[in-house]
């Protein structure tokens, strides 16, 4: 079994309402972020990824990144190891 994942490098707005600064010290560009998560959707509008995927097939802790903010995206798969089955014991044998 595998899970579809996605890596996104993207530009984000930022705010700092509590710190006073001189104009020369203001960062006047977007911050660059990198996010990785379970792949949910990729359309013209952007990418949705999620941190959690439940046994009920619902997504939790989702992140939507608008297409205009994306610098790079890479989809990939990760293998999910299956738990080994317990060996069957013959009738009459103790475990």
C-alpha cells in the first residue's frame, strides 16, 4: 500500500503588528515556506494537502495554497508497511 504525498514551496504574506521598525528594516517580500502533506487536490485554483487522513476517509488539518503563490510542487508516494500477520498456532498448542 502507498500514500500520495505532496511537497510545495510557496510564497506567503506575513504580518508583524507588535514590533516597531524603521522603513529600512522592513522585509518587503513574501516569506518562502515549504509544506509537505497527504495529497488531497491539485487544480487551477491551487493545491490542498492535509496533515491527517482518518479511517473514516475524512481529511483533517488541511492547507490550501493558491496557485499564484506556488513556486514548486512535487508529488510522490510513500510505502506504508503492512503489519505482519501473527503465525497461526495448531490446535492444542500453547501460545
